C-alpha cells in the first residue's frame, strides 16, 4: 500500500513538472525520542548541532542527499553526503535554521538556548513493569496520547499546548530493567500525566528476546 501511494504521488509530481523521489521508511516506532511540539524542536536543534538521535539524523541526512541530487547540486550520492556533512560540521545548517525561525517571526535565541522553549509543569517518569527488551512501540497509540495531553487538536479551533509530550528513554531493540524509565511524560497536570503514563505502558511491547530491528529506509522510489 505504501509503494502504491508513493508511486501515485510521484506521478502527480511529475505531471506538475517537478523532480520527485519517495522514501519508504520504517514506522514501526516513533522516529527519534521526542514527541510534542517544543520537545521536537529541541530535538531538531540537537540534530542540526550534530548531537541528535541517530535515527532522526540518519533519515534527515538521507533525505538531504536526495534533495541535493534532485536539485542537481551534486553529481553523486557521495558528493551530496559530503556537502550535508560539511553543512552540519561547519554550523551553517544550524545557522540557516536560525534564519528561518527569525524570518517566520520566531525568537531565534531559542536556537542557541533551547531552554527558552516552553516547559511542562509536570514531568513524570513511566517505569517498565518488567525487565526485557523493547520489541515494539505503537506510534499510533503514542500519537493519540500526545493529542490527549494537548499537543494536537481533537477539534477545530482548540488551543495547542506546545510544552507537553513525551521523551522516549527506551527504543526498539534496547534492553530495560524493571522500574527503569521507558519514557518521561511532559504534562500540564498530574492527572493528565497519569493518563498518559498508562497509554505509554500500553504502547510498549516488552519481551525476553531481542527483536530483529528493520532498517530505517526500506526503499527509494524515483
């Protein structure tokens, strides 16, 4: 189904005269460790600073390479990868992000000081009910849980709480001990944090044996 949708989108793009490519990527767990508006912005700043989660960094660089090739700014994937790496190491990628924040009316000081981002009043650890390996994380369940915290809208016109969400402390394939944190809930109240914690437990699949972890990019369609 994903391949069918991707090919349809490629066809639409080409009919519009665009150069397009599609990446089929794993959605078997949330990408990165942050879920929620301010938390994800902080993670994006980490990625552009060369210190973000490995899966977000890998996919970001992969897509940047594809864009450079489509834009004919590089003649090979190797050359494009070097340009991406240079932009990260030199700080120019982070600087461009800062310029974009300012151009859209944001406070560019946040790029240098992410601590200025909104913070949730309650931060509560969700602890593993048993030891073992993380065999799966239901991204859909965590997405709905984040919306219930206020990170997204359930109805048109609802206000969004930019501070709430989750920080995942354990990802698929990682070992956890009983009572070790699986995630940190960022909520506006203790009752909301308790409800979200139950959703986190329901989203995690823990088992005795380590799972086979699929590659992040399954296929490219061009």
